[in-house]
């Protein structure tokens, strides 16, 4: 019997190397520069993206039809054969376009794979590139953080939406009323920053205004927008249509309509605008003088005299006939920004929220409470983001960008979302 020496350990087999050794004579990556490697990875991603896009919109391929109809292959066999075919194609592509392993290469390949879906969609080149860059960066960071396929997909969609929304230029949906308002405001020289607060929908204002930060910046942007819209009224008053003396028939029709409306009001209300009405009657008879009377009526309505609403409607109808749709658009823009200003007006509650958030953050920092710091920062950022979504041209139309990114940026995610929806519909029908 053989005995082992005390303390003797038999040699183990040499552990398998984690990475294969690169042979400089056969592997092109050994001589590849970083720029070339990144470009190669992006090209591979682009080719794979074209394949994904074709698979999504092209339906069942011919090979699958033959295997199913002629050889009777079942769906499981088809999926297995398809996976084997894709693996062979992927290996061939890796050999044809070799690239190094690294964060930039992985991000470039991910962005290249997203490019075909963005290329066929609407939008400017800069916005598309920003969306691709944001999605590729977010998706790769998610992968490096250990996120699974669905987590990476969600990160890509969110990153693409954010990247495509950071442009300072408003991009309303084509053919919408919002697009008409934006184009009218731009035509009168308003900037994107001045327009943004005046195109917010009632639904969006109602959703975001309760949590929006109501500091000086928010109030200042709204005041800036109101001042800019006043320039539209001034432009209309100074325009040829505004300076043109209206015909006797037009002025008589206006005065008759005003008289009928005023006769329905209490005498005390009529007396409020009696002097202003005399100025209108003895004025030059152009749209500019009618707009002066319109401002006077709005002033009294703003001070709580809502009975004059009928008089305002009469003036709006006639001024629209004299000045065109630009006057209607200006009224709509002003009404939107006025409603926003009322909803985000600073009050004691908003000041209390700001003080509480600052106190919670300070307390969490002193106690070194990481969860408390995270909660406080999240609430502060939520209030700040809500105010920006209501007053800033940046991040406008974010929900639509989110949907577009989910469909165009990742054909694979679009297929999965569609399959989930169809399965749900089938279950509901059953």
C-alpha cells in the first residue's frame, strides 16, 4: 500500500482560462485601433438592426414556410432551427466585422441596432441621433449593472425618449391645434421658451400643477410668456388689417350687437364701461380701437365682473372677422397661460412643501440615512421636473416620445409588446 506524504497535495488540472489567447497572426483585433473597433461594432449593430426590422415587418420567411408546409415542422422545431440559424449568422458577422470587448464597442453596437428603426420614423436628424445615443447609453449602463433583457429594453426606451426630448425646439403633432398655435406664435416672433407655457393642455396642467415647484423661476417663465403674447396683440393692432377703418356697415353691426348685450346687464355693470364705450364710438373705427375696448372689458372681468363675458364674446367674434385666425390663436394662447398661472401660483402650501423637503434632506444627510436622502432628492427632483414640463420647451411631448421610442428604437420590444397585447385580447375573447 502506498502512503501519501503528510502535507502533500496532488497537483490539480490547470484551470480553464477565462479568455482565449489572441493570436496576433490570425486575429485581426490584435492590430485593431479603438476607433476602428467602435466603428466595426456599430456596423454589426446596424446590420442586426436591419434584420430585426425586416423580421418585424416582413412576416414569416420562406425557409420557415417550407419547413412547416413540406416537412410538417411544429412551432417548437421552427424556433429551434431559427435560433441555430441566427447563431450561425451572428458568428459569421462577428468574423466579418471583428471588434474588441469594451463599453464603447457594446454601446456602439446597441446604438447601431437601434438606428434602422429610428431612421424610418419621423423627426429631425438631431433628435433621432439624440434618441439613439440616449437609448444606447442607458441600455448599456443597465446591462453593466446586471439588468436582464427586459430591464435593458426598458432602459433603452426611457433613454431614447429622454434623449429625443431634450431639444429646445417644440415639435407638436402634425395637423394638431397645438401645431397651429405654435406656428402662429413663431410667426409673431415668440421664442420656444415664451411659447411653451402657453400650449399646455388642461389635462396636463391638472396632472402636474399639484406637484410642480412654484418658485420664482416658474412664476417668471409664465409672466414672460404673458408679456410675449401681448406682443401678438400689438402686432395685430399695428398691422394693415388692424389700422384699416372698417366700413359703416361693419361698425353698425358691431354697435348693434353690443347694445343688445349691454341692455341685458345691470346698470351698475354698464356704468363700469360707459366711458370706454364712448371712446370706442368716437374712435377712428378701426380694429386697433376695438382692441383697446376689448382690453378694457377684460380688465373689468379680471377684477370679478364676470357679467361682461357676453360683451367680450361679441367683441371676439367681430375682431376675428377683422383680424383673422391669428386673433383667435392669441386669445387661446393667453387663456392657456392664464390658467397655468392660476394653478401654479405660489401659496402657503407650496412654501411648506419646499421647507419640508429641504428639512428632510438636511436631516437625512446628518443621520447619513441613504434611503432618506434618496426619498428627499426624488421628491425635490419630481417637483422640479413637473414645473419644467409645464413651462420649459425641453422635455415637451415626452409621453409621445416614450411610445415612439418603444416602437421605433427596439423592434424586438415592439414585437413583445404587440404579442402581449394580442394574447390579452385572445383571453378576453375566450
